[in-house]
């Protein structure tokens, strides 16, 4: 099948090029509309109690959008200041779509601790941007006052704008760096430009995929950043693999057409297996109930397949057109032998190497045992964002209102019923609850707001949510809010993670079994992938949750890791680890099935693949690091986790653990029963190696 596809691309390059240009153009024109359709909803579990409670409040119109403003610049007792504020609020109440404006000078209004600010809450009839803009303009028109406005649609828009600007910034930063690195790898502008072109096509396909998805499900602002970084990174990686193999084949044959046939078929097989393993890993996210994870799973898998198809169709077509302009790989044979030397050194003491590397990975991952999940909050945004500044203003002037997010309790009871009063007292007695206030009523519902003593991510707050849910009541009770949403999210992780993990592990094992014709090598790959993932997550927790070196990344210590980050990082990192496993094993397998002894096959395989794996890892790390320059804390966490996973896997696991485990397993590494496609173990007698192209270290494959 791969041979048929690549042959068509070589024979009809113009047709293939036009098809992909249309796909890319559609992505960057029509597909660009996805930015206007993104949502900030993350972690809402369909059918969960928290989701049902939030829906009940929405249906009863008990949770209208609210814009908040802290107005400072005068004393709350100063008649002139009061007059300016009151005049502005009178105009605010006249705006069509404004349901209610609180009186900041009324007897029930919260008083600033320093008396130098007032708080205004504006309830809206809908989330429309035009209405929000009118409210914001009216509030900020107060002469001589400092007004910080956020909340409701303004916060949603700020998250969306941040996502858009972060994505653009990452692309602007990554593109020139990737081009520079590719120039260093290939020493040719034409060859270096091809991987970037494949990445560009992948990004266009990403936008189109997400736009289509947005008509069927919510597409989170995080989805576009995660899938875009994948499109760029994998597009460059796959193209690097194909172009490097073409240059290598050109070094051993004078016919460019024959070199392209060999490269497209041999590298194409590796790319297809790699793409399938990454797609399966991401696709496993569809088993979760969170629409965000599902969208990442579907879109991520689609993006990987788009990059894969572009690499085995568009790239051979371009190479066919430019085959005489891309020079063979040249250099001294001795270059790149360091990878073989490392393999030989490891093979002399495989057990010691295995023990030391495993101990290091386990130590790096220890902080992952303290992982604490948290919901997105103002800390997820940059310090200069309006949402963050409003939070700081509340903390400065109204500290009582800047505490943990309330646990919202939706009851089907009358606000003045004695049963509700008695239930409210029992909620107040729950450990971890500091106060319970009576909220809105309407539509047969009454809302209670329980203030937790600890942050949302604290285990004590989660226990408080569960204890409230366990209370008996003569009426229906639904507990919602950030803390309840986090509890429901963690429960769905416990319920669905074994299934998702099982799908990934089994599918990866089967694909690697088909690729290697070995039982033990896929098993070894699965175990080492898990170890590198554990180490990467441990460092993410150590940096962001525990606060070590976080300032170097332009962030700050957080109460916990964003609730979606571990699952997203795990799905992507596991797939990428298998990706590099396939890169390395493809060359080891070639040498082994050519009759080379096991240890020698590993040495030659690493010698031929070490440079390409190192270059691919560096390019992918640069792509992920580009997204760490943005303002979203969750994306910084994902970026750091993936950078670490790529570097750990490519440098430590593939270069040290692979030769160590292969040396320990010996010839048994390639065993598989006949009914699974196993071959008789080839003899270990020395054989004459294939002609070896003279490759620079970074272009060896």
C-alpha cells in the first residue's frame, strides 16, 4: 500500500502538489475561522453532577454572565468620587441587555479595607461581545478614576485572544529557529525548506479539522495550541526523516529517481508506523467524558495523519520535482561514529547502565507522586491581563472576596423553608467549610454558596465536596462549582484511565510487533516509554507546583497542575516516545535481518539513526519550547512536559536504554512465534555490511 501511494506521488507530482495546496489554502482562509468559535470550557464532564447543577442554574437563569469592576482613585466617602461613579452607573443601567448593577455605596455593598475603592457587579442578559464592550466602555469612562474590568464575556474573550496571540507568537518564534537548524542539518536551503512546507500544510489541516469539529462539539482554546504544536513538530520530523533518507540513498546511487524510490518506500514505512502509533495514542483520549480531551484526541489524531500523509505523498512529489537540486549527503565516514561508540560502551556494562538510568528516571519522576490537579483560574493568564489585575485588586482592597472559589449547592427548595435552613446548618458543619451564604432563588431552585477553607486543588476541599454530596436532604441537591467540577473530573480519570491506557499499550504493542516481528522489543518499548513519561511529569510538578525554577519560564508557583495537562502530556509523549523507538528500530531491524549479529546491528543501527533522532528531537523540542513563550500557564506546562519527554527519550532512553536492554536480551530480543510472523533467529556470524554512505552526523539515519 505504501509503495502504491508513494509511486503515484512520484508519477503525478503536479496533481499531488495542487491537492495539498488547496488543502493548505482552505486551512489558512476558511479554517482560520475556528479562532472565533473557541470556548474556554475545560473539564466539564457531560452527565456529571457538577455539569447538571450548572445546567439547572442556567435554565433557571440563576447564573447570568457577570462583569466585575474595581474602581479606585478616590475615597468611598468622598462626595465628588461618589458622584462620578453614580453618574456612570446610571448610564450603565440604561444600556439594553444590562439586568442589574449593584450599588457600591449601599448598606450591603462590600467595603474596601482601605476605603480607597468600590466594587461594582454588572449582570448581563447574554454573553454578547457588543454588550460587554458597551459595559466596559461605560465603566472606564469615569474621569480621574482607575477602573479594572473583567469577568463574564470579557474573561472569555481575553482567554481567546491570549490563545490566538500565543499561537501566532509561537509560530513566529519557531519558524526561523527551525529553518536555521534545518540549514545546519542539510546545508541546503532547498532541502531545509521542505520540512517547513510540510509543517505549514499540517497547520492548515489543523485549522480545517478544528473548524469542522466546532460544528459538532466545543473546541477549547487549548486545543488549537496543542494541535498546532503537534502539526509543526511532527511535520518537520517526518519530513526530516524522508529528506535525510533521500540524501543518504543519493550517496550510494547515481540515479536520483532510484534514490527517491528507495527513500520513499523505506522511510515511508517508518513514517506510517510512527504516525499510526502517535495517532492511536492521541485517539485514546476519546474514551474520556471531557469534551476537551475528546476534541484533543480526535483533532490530534487527525493532525498526525495529515502530517503522515503529507510526508508520504506531498514530499515524494516535491522530491521528484527537485531531485536534482538536493545534493547527496557527503562527509567523512568517521563522523557520527560516536553513536556506535556509545552503544559499544553500553554493551560492555549493560546491567550497570540499565540500573543507573532507571534510578535517574525514577528519581526525576518522584515529584509526580505529589501531583495535585487544579482548575483553570486567573493565574493561568499573564500578570498584566485584566483578569489577573482584577484578582489582584480584589486581594488588595477586598481580601474577603479573594478567597477560594465557592462550592455552589443547587437545591430544589424554597429559600425560606425550615428544611433548607437546617440543611444549611449541616453544610456549615462540614469539615473544610468556613461559611455558607444564601444565594439566588428562582425557578423552584435555591442556591447556597459554601466557602471552603482551602484552595480548590486542596484535598480537604475535595473531601468537603464529597461530604456535602453525602448529606441527606428532603429535596434534590446538586453540588457544582470549580471544586465539584474538579472532583468529577478526577473521578472520570479513575473510571476511564485504565481503558484509555489499555488501548494505548495494547495498540502500541501490536503495531511494534508488526513492525519488528518481535515480542520482547515492543514490551521493552512500552515500559521505557512509561518511565520517560513518569520522569517528565515529575519535573513538571517540581517546577510549576513546587515552584522550583518556575521564574525562569516566566511563570509562578501554582496550587496545582491544570487538570487536563497530565492526560494530554501522557497521550502525546507516549506517542512521540514510540515515534523515536520506530526511528531507531527501523535501522537496527534492517541490519539484523541482513544477518548482522545482535550487538553489531544495534551499533550500526544507532550509528545510522542516532543523528536523525537527535536532530528530530531538537527540532521538536524547539517547536514545543516556542509555545512556552506564551502567557497560558497550562500550555507552558504542556510545553515543558513535552520538551522534557522528547529530550529524555531521544538522548537517554534511545541512546542508553535501547543498547543496554538489547544487549541483555541478545538474540532473544528478536524472537516471536511463527503464528505472529516471527522469523527463525538469524545466525550471528559476521557478514559483509552493506555499503555505508558517508554521512554527516546530523543526517545519518
